[in-house]
C-alpha cells in the first residue's frame, strides 16, 4: 500500500491523546470541505478539457469540409475539361467532314464549268443520296479518252 512516512501514519500514536468530540467534528468538516474543493477542481478541469475537445473537433470538421470542397472543385474542373475536350473533338470531326463535302462540291463545280466552257468533251454521271452519304459516279469523255471518278462522301451526322 502506502510507504510509511515518519511524519504521517494512519493509526494514531499512543503518545498522542485521544481527540475530543469538537476536534473530531472539526476534522470531519475539514475533510468534507477539502473533498468538495477537490471535486470542484476536478469538475472544472473536466469541463475545460471538454471545451478544448469540442473546439478541436470543430477545427477538424472545418478542415475536413475544406478538403471535401477542394476535392469537389477539382472533380468539377476535371469533368468540365473533359466535356470541353469532347466538344472540340466533335467540332473538329464535323469540320473535317464538312471540308470533304465542300471539296467534293468544288470538284463537281470545276468539272461542270470545264464542261460548259469546253465543248470538245462532255460529262455524264449519276449520284445516289442516302441518309448518311453521297455517292458520285462521273464519266468525263474527252475525245477518245474516258475519265471515271467514283467517290463516297459521308455526311456529318451527330450521334
């Protein structure tokens, strides 16, 4: 248990005279008062610890909320960048198809203008128009030579 101290012992020494009724009552009151003070001090210490713990949990919650918000912003930025990139690729593909179609129109116009300006030969041809492409078959007769042109041009269809 407790080591023996020379100045303090749990059992009264036989040299001391027994305590009187008033002294015993005053000792009990002093013990009660000291116990009350100790309990009050412990209660205050526990309340202070609780206040610090609540504050620290609040700080951690704010920090977690900031991290979540930053992660959400990053995810939103990445998603926006992906959508932007997809729209650029779609635009590029549609533009490429449009340029092919425009090039085919220019070829037809060149042959047609050449035919109208050059009476020595003539152009004979046909086309087939479907929902997704234009098929051209042109025969250009110039004297004894025949030039055949066959081309399929896809239309830009949005999926």
